[in-house]
C-alpha cells in the first residue's frame, strides 16, 4: 500500500518518535524510505552567530551544519536498513515546506511520515508549523506523529 515513504526530519524528539512508526509501516509492506533533512535558510543567519568561533575561522557554517546533519542521517539510515528498508537520504538548504513538497512531487512518494512539532515550538505557534503546511499543501497521504 505505502511502498515508498518520505520521512522529513529535523532530528527533534518528536521526529525520533515518528521514526519508530516507520518500522510498523514495514510490517504493512513498505519497502523504501527517503530521509530528508532541510537546513532552513532563515535559521542559517542565526547559526552563523552561534557556530562561528576561532575553531571555525573559515566561517563555513553551512558546511558544518551539513556535516552534522549527515552524521545524524547516517545513524537513521543504519537503523532503517536494520529494519529491512532500502534507504536514501539527503540534506538540502532551503525552505523546509518547499523542499518537502518538491520531494513529494518528484520522488514518487506513497506517504509522508512527519512529527507534529519540530525544534522551535514557540516559533511554530507564531508563524505556523512545517507539519501544518504539509497537511494543507501535500497531495499524498500524511501520517503526523504527535509527542
């Protein structure tokens, strides 16, 4: 039924809870998972303030964030492969909702599995959450996992 799953993650606690739901979907016939992490462009400017120090004197904060994300994705990939999934993953720089919609449209996704709230709950209350926008704009089925 749900052959290929898109699993967008921000590595938050609720996205890790959503990860466990993927195992149950395997038992229902899911075969493949695309794991997507988006480094939000609007948050990148604040990351420069926090991550720029003498040990990162070249100022390549974007590369540091990508490297950190790839290490997290490798752990997730290992777990998913242990569960018997075919896995691919990617790190994108952009606007999360746009990148998720792009993956939905271009990767032949059957379902999206996402956590209900990410790392910035206060911001989500004020500006609207990624998961809420996905619910409104995606055409494929969506499984939203709550805390």
